[in-house]
C-alpha cells in the first residue's frame, strides 16, 4: 500500500496500480528498458495490473515471470472495459497509468491518474483526464516508490 497526503486533496491510500501496455509500458509491443525492474519493485507495495487490448499480441510473453496480473481485453469498447476493471478494484484505492484514448475513463476514475507521453505519443483525451503527465514511464512508475513526488506535483 502507498499512502500519501496531498495538500488540497487529502489522504490517498493506493492498493492497486493499473497500467496500459502498448504506448505506456511498451513500444511496438516490446517492453521498454528499465520497466521490468520497476514493476518487480512496485509489486512489493501495490497489486500491479496490466490491462490491455494487446495490439501486438506480445504482452503475456513480455511480462512472463513478472509479479503482475495481465488482463487482455476482449474486442469491444476498451475504454468502458478498462473503467469497469478499475471500478471492480475500487477507484479510490487505485492509480492508473496510460496514454491512449481507451485509457481516458480509467485515468479520470482513479484516485491518481497519470498519462505518459512516451515514444508512441499520447491521446489528448487521456492527457486531459489525467492528474499529471510524464514524458517517460520510468518516471511515472517511480512516483509510487517515492510518493513525495506526487505531493510536489499534485498539491494545491
């Protein structure tokens, strides 16, 4: 669990981290360097979930052996499916990280929603739904290990 007090927002206690895969953790279906170690470390303090449409069909192989739960979405409205996933966990105890239009609803619903504008870009709708935007997934993941960074970014 990650607990932090954000001035102007209050106490946030996170138990879950929901991550998009392609465009967020991966580029062209390949896990970005430095991400695997961070996911392993975060799994010690949060339940880590990767929820994806798996555009390239690589997520299971890329994350094999890592302490993360992988959910590959069925065809259909992916934005609604990701939102439903977050709602099943409890949005007030969940952080989300994504970059695509299908991430916008989950980012808005989460207690902490972060958009990543990485090598594949980011959908403006996702950026506007997020609480903060990062240019590198590694930096976004690191805020959960160092929650004072969330305070510095999100305080009013």
